[in-house]
């Protein structure tokens, strides 16, 4: 049977509606999974029931994580915040970790994973890390923007068998202080952490770039998502 992967929904405040970028669905289908966009329901009982039919959780990209979750006031450069989404994803992640469910966090999802576990973020790379490279590329997002160095001996390095890979990049926030228990998987060439994993769990990875945009033009990105799907299948 195909594994069912629950995806945290994107929320349009203006339209008060849920939506999803098709790339997330397309890559999961291509890797042999059934994607399921989860309801915007933060009730703990409902979250448990919904996740009970899922084999894995994918935390999607999107708006900024609220800095108050890691003890800071938002800077003027901090972009849109959706506390209701933070609340939902906190509850989804809490339940998934307690159940040892495989988790993949992409961009915002990677940041939220770090904050949930006790880490902090750069609220705005251009102002807080002046010598950083450009992490916010212009479209088309299917192209490659900069390179990241894979941490030697860590699972992503073992999976791809390469030291440096090109990625796309669509963010202005990033992991600053790594949460206790998380281990870096990759760093951009300016030192910004681009990937993490949680060794104490079956499969919990976060990547700062967007595999769902480039999986069909870069086989490495499909392998990352396939590795996640395979963990869900087991």
C-alpha cells in the first residue's frame, strides 16, 4: 500500500481559505505516496485522529514563524505572521514526534522544527547577517540559486554521496541557534544552516530549500523526498 503523507495547509488570510502549491503534491505522487492536505483544525483530539490515518507529516513552506515563539519581538523586517498556523503546526509536530512519525520540514517547516525544539531563527538575513549571500532568489524558482555543503558523515551526505550541491533559495529567515538534539545536515557557503535532522527519531529532517520546485530537473531533490517517503512506508 502507498503511504499517506499529511501536508500542513497554506492559509490565505485575505480569502480566509486553504490552498496548496501543486509541487508538493506532484513530487509525493511521483515518489509513490498519497498526499493529503490536512484541515485547518488545531483541536488536539482532531489532530490526533487526522494524523492516525497518516504515515508521515510534511511541514510546508510559507510565512514567517512568529519570533515570540523563541522569545524575541518581531523586527520591522519580519514579514507576515500567522499565529493560527503556528499553533496548528506545533500540535501536528508534537503529535508526530510523540508517535515517532517520519517528518520532513521544507523552508518554513525546517525553521518551525528548529523553533519547536528550542532553537532560534535569524528574523531577516540581510539585516542580521550582512555578509550572507542572496537567499531570496527571483523566479523562476525551478532554477538553482547557490550551493550548500553537506555535512560529512551525516545522512544527507550519505544519501547523495556529494560534498556540495546546488539548491534554489526562497527565504529571508533561517536557523540561527540549532535546537538541542538537532544536528546540521547542510550549510550554505556563507555558513547559514540549510538542513537539520533529529537522530533520536526514525526520520525527522528539515531542509531550507524547496525540493518541490526542482525535483523534476534535479534528481538529488527527488531522492531526498523519496527517502522520506520510503521511511513513511516502513
